[in-house]
C-alpha cells in the first residue's frame, strides 16, 4: 500500500476577505449560495483574486478534479493499493475512504466538495467516503508515517518515471502539487525525502499522476 498526496491543492472556499467582492457576490447569487459557501475559482473570481497571497497557486479546483479522477479510476486504487489524500492551500486535508468515486462532471464535483466543507463528512450507505480535517501537511505525514516521501518538482533531480517507480517501496508516499503554477512551499519541500524532476517543462498534476502511477502499477501487476 502506498499513499498519494495532492499537496497545497487549489481547492478552497472563497476566503472571508473576498466575500464582498462584486464578482464573487454575483457568482454566488447565480448559484443561490452565500459567497462563503462556494469554491474559489479563477474562472469566475479573477478580478477578486488579484494580489491575494499565493495568487498563482489558487483558484483552480478543476485541476484538482482532473488529478483525483486520474488517481481513482485505475487498478491500483480499485484494488485498494493506494491511499489518497488532498491537502489544500489553506491547510485542510480530505481523507478518502475505500473505492470512492467522485463525479466526473465538474459541476457535480463542485457540489460534493462544497457540501463536504459544510458538513465535514460525506457518508453513503453507512460508509465514510470523504472526511475533511483541519490538518497541515506535516501533520498528515506524521499520521501516514511513510518509509519514503517522493515529490515531483522542476527543482528536483532529473530522472525518469520508470526509474522512479522502480524505487518506490511499500508504505511510500508520493507528493504531487495540486496547483497550476509555482513550487512547493519550504515546509512541504523540506519534508520530502526524494525530490525528482521528470523534464525541464512544468506539467500539470494530473499528467504526473497518470504517468507515475502507471509505471508503479507495472512494477506490481506485471
């Protein structure tokens, strides 16, 4: 069993300081919700987000959705050989139960996550599917207690997916950025034991996810 963390993910509700911005108020009104109950989304809230802290790493929940779909629709996950966690930019962590399948439709995904933020848990047929905790990255790592922490960044040591996958022991943790631009914060990067780059171009998280998990699957299933 290995773990996968999408770290500092661009998945958060509209922060308090932006709830009165016209673009946020207008969007929330169309959805029939309070501004504090909707996901921060650069597509709708670009004007409101100008100049906020970590601006380039925020407001892209769609990219997190892509990455989750990549991780939860593969044999590794379906056979319960992968634990999945989403650590957010505002230090919350979504813990996934076994064989959880989030909607492929982004709008339905958005609704599920907004409900999760309100209720903290998603339960179906007496099974806990999703659990939202206030938790830092280091606290999550302490809870998982992995034997090795492998991260992906253009600042890492150049390597190939195949070679990296061959060096992933059981009880390892893979860390992939859940944001569109930028780098891991120091607190995250300093926790990673093996930081790799897979090329000189920055790739979106779902691309890294699909390729490294496929190569890892080959080492245990083939």
